[in-house]
């Protein structure tokens, strides 16, 4: 494995931990804490949520460019179905079945809408992959078409978490364009952002933006719709612009910090652990996501950071172990992890 690929896995390893931490705060602090949505005001939760999923989506777009370079249109469509769609459908079917066995659900939960609402990040990768692939194939990566599609998506009604897919679209496209070596704009922007002064300035901007982050700014709360009634909402346009701005700025700082740490401690055992973790992010994401759906059964009454730390270690270890087991068998690896 090249140093370049190891660094990508290193970033993914850190990011999957950042996915688990806020979920433990959200689901592992008791039903009252969860139902009252107090977690939205938690400073750790707020800080991580400004950039962690954008980072994952930028990586997804970056890696997707390699697929487009190496494979045909039809091959990529088939690959996306087998690596994303089939695992999504199978995992939710397993979840419904387990719920039925333990007496917390019925098979009436098997309906298309439920499948669309679970594992939303994988749906977002699938959805944005097809958009970018289509524009690449039929519009030659026209930036005007990319922008037009984006503006159109902001204005159409959304259901079944499609707001999240729209929110992730600029990040996926950004990663894709960053990996486009022919883009003069990318080269110019990269050179401007590589200086120490630019890093300091962007750090100040990020924490200034973070200081005004409120509950409304979570896409899970206010969605992305800009058409309210029959009119365009200028307020929602500003909310969306703010969310994308802090997501991009936070992702840039994350890249700068991880890039320094990775090269500073290349052979350190922590780096090796994070790289290994990064090779199993899909399984860890899926298993941890469904695990959290049973956390309401735990007898917990309030937020406790000691308990949260234990939960993080347990969920991460459990998800890693189950992923490792699934990887041992070619069939389970193919159908549950998309061959990863």
C-alpha cells in the first residue's frame, strides 16, 4: 500500500471515531437526553458535527474520481449497486428481523421509506456518485451543469432524507474536483491555501463561525429546503451557505492537522492502528449505526463523560470485531460490505 493510500485510510480512521463520539453522546446519555435533543447544545457534539461528515464525503468524491478514470460508465453503475445498494438493503432487512426476534418491531417495518431513511450517508454517496457520473459522461464535467443541478436540487421538495444528500453534494463534488489534476482552479486554490498564514486565517474563521453555530444550523433540524410555501427563503439560503462554509473550513483544518500528524508519526503504533481502522470504516459505520438504535434500552439517566468514553471504546471495538468477522468470509464480505 502506498503512503498516499495509507494517509487516506488514516484520515478515514480518525473520522470514523469522530462519527462514533457524538453518537455515543446522543444515544448513550439516556432516553430523556435523547428525546429532548439536548445533545444539539453539547460543545463536543457541535464541534464534531460541523465537519466530520463533510470530510467523509470529500474523501468519497476524491476516491470516486479514480473509479471514473479506470472504469466504464456501465461498470461503475454495477459497482455502485453491489458495493452500496445491496449492503444497504441487506443490513436494514437484518435490522428489521432482529427487532422482530426481540419483540421490538414487526415485519410491517419493511417498507421502502424505512430503507431510504437508514444509513443515509451511504445513500448520499450512491446518489451523488450517479449525479457526478452522469454529468461526467453526458456533459463532460461541465461546471455550469454541476451548478445548475445543485440549484435545482435546492428548490425541489425533499423526502426520505434527500435533504442530507443535497447537503453532501458540494462536498462530494469538491473531493472529485480536487482529484481532477487538469483543473486549473483547483491548482490555484491549493497553492493559495498551502501557506502558514492562510492556515492561521482559516483557523480564526472556523472558530468565529463555530461561536455562532446554533441548533437551527444542523441539517437534521432545518433541512436544506429554500422554497418555503411559494417563495424562496433568504433566511434558509443564508443558513445553507453558513453550513457549507463552516463544513469546508473545518474540513480544511482537519486536513492540515492530520497531514502534519501523519507525517510526524508515520511509523508510530497509533498511526498504524488508525490506518487499519480506516480500512474498515464502512463496516464500522453500519454496525455502529444500528447498534445505537438499541441504546435506548440502557439504564442511563444523564450525560456522563466517563461512561461516554467507555461506550466509545465498546462500540468501536464491537463494530471493528464484527467487521473483521464479516471480512473472513467471501460471501459476507461481498454482500454485507460491498466486497471491501
